[in-house]
């Protein structure tokens, strides 16, 4: 029997208002050791607010927030946390090495500079001034600063925005290494392939509320959408009018359909064209699932 890894931080029924706007509405979220949890949601869904509560940068209006069993923001909790937020506000004039030494000095057992450089891909940048680095290089420095204290709990708020493909993959490798060492990571990202590649758990929020939670496969399975592909002469415009069909596109001989009703649509396709061939039906990817889960219009009213 495999044991469930311990919860290092949690929100329980957490709500937060900004004036009249309810940005988080009774959110439950648990971050477990050795797991990447991805917090997904459209712009303004409440992801940064949730991170702000766990870091103790914001206070909850209702519910509880615990980090290592302590209130967030206490010095004992902060020593075991690393965070890479959307805005870093680091001094432009300091060199990368000076920044690293400064932040490492806050911790009793910091990661070596060599390890930080290797994990964050900072080769050749240590003597450069932070303010003179490119946006992607600055993001890598921010990642190095977030991990230099060997955090047990790491918050990464859109960490790969602005990174090129190689740097992004380097950062993914580093995240996997940290998690394999037992750290818990909370990742917010708009790149669904990133969430798909890294996450042990996915939490989808919409207007501050949880709409789905589970492994990537479980969240995908929550949605009924399927993608159908077939070589057929059937008219795309006619298929678009069939019940349960959301999208239809033709590319040469190939017809591509997104549907909520795979079986009836497949039956109808086969009836319509006995010469149909190369039929494929696929479950929705995380991107499709995410869109379907956050599209429900009646959630607005609540
Ligand atoms: P994004 O993907 O754009 O970063 P997010 O999911 O992180 O969005 P939040 O930044 O948590 O969303 O914002 C949630 C809601 O709260 C939004 O409607 C936002 O406009 C509002 N909000 C956030 N911070 C403040 C603030 N300081 N004052 C007023 N409203 C705020």
C-alpha cells in the first residue's frame, strides 16, 4: 500500500475580497510533499490571490490558511518556503552573484552557488548586473533565488513566461528534481502543456471557486468532449448542425470534429459515408478540459 504524502500547506474554505469583489470564494487546496500541484484558471480567476494567502502576503477574510501547520508568514514557515512571483522587484544594480549570496545568507543551510547555477541555468551570468539581463535571464535568476534556500515548499507563479523552449525545459527538469527530493511545488501557469507535463495534481478554479481537482487524467476524464478525425467526404457544414457537435474543420480529405456526443456522431458519420476510413476518437486534452470546465456561464450568476 502506498501512503499519501503529508500535506505541507493548505487553504480550507478560504475567501478573500477586494472591496466589493469576491476574488476567492471558499477555496480548499492542499499541497503535498513530493508533488507538483498546478493551479489553473483564466486571468482573474484568483490564482495569485491564493498564492498570496499561502505566503502570508494577504489575509483571508474567511476560512483557514496553514503552512507547515503554522499561520502563514511566520518566520519558521518562511524559512522553509521559496517563491517566484510575477513581479520580483529586485535591485537592478546588483550582480547575479551578489543577489544569490544575499538571499542565500538568509538560510542556515543554503544550496551551493554551483548547484543554483546548474538548476536555474545561470551559466555565464554570475557577474552580470541583474538590470542588464534579458527578461528570460531575469526569470532564471528569480528561480535560482526561489530555490537557493532548499525550500520544502516552492511557489512558482507563471515561472516560464518569457522563457525560450530550452530554458523552459531546463526549468521543468529542475522542478522535477526538487519534487523528487520531497519538496511540494505550487505552480500557476497558463501553459496547459506545462501543467500536463509536470503536475501530480491539477486544481482548476474559476471566479475564485474550485471547479475541478485531481490528476491530469482525472480532470481530463471529467469532461465529455472527444475529438474525432476521419477521412470522409461528408460535408462539414452539415455535420456542424448535428446535435452535440461543437466544432468541425476540414483539412483536405480529413474531417475533424469536437463533440460532446462521440458515439451518436460516429454512428451518423458511418451511416452518411460508407467509404469513411481512418477513424480516430480521442479523449480531450487538458486544454480542452480546462476550457470546458471554465466555460459554464451560470457560474457568473453565483
Ligand atoms: P492572472 O492569471 O491574470 O494572473 P489570477 O488568477 O492570478 O489572474 P488574481 O490576481 O488572484 O487572479 O485576481 C483575482 C481577482 O481579484 C481579479 O478580478 C482581480 O482583478 C482582483 N484583484 C486582484 N488583486 C487586486 C487588488 N489588489 N485590488 C483589487 N482587486 C484585485
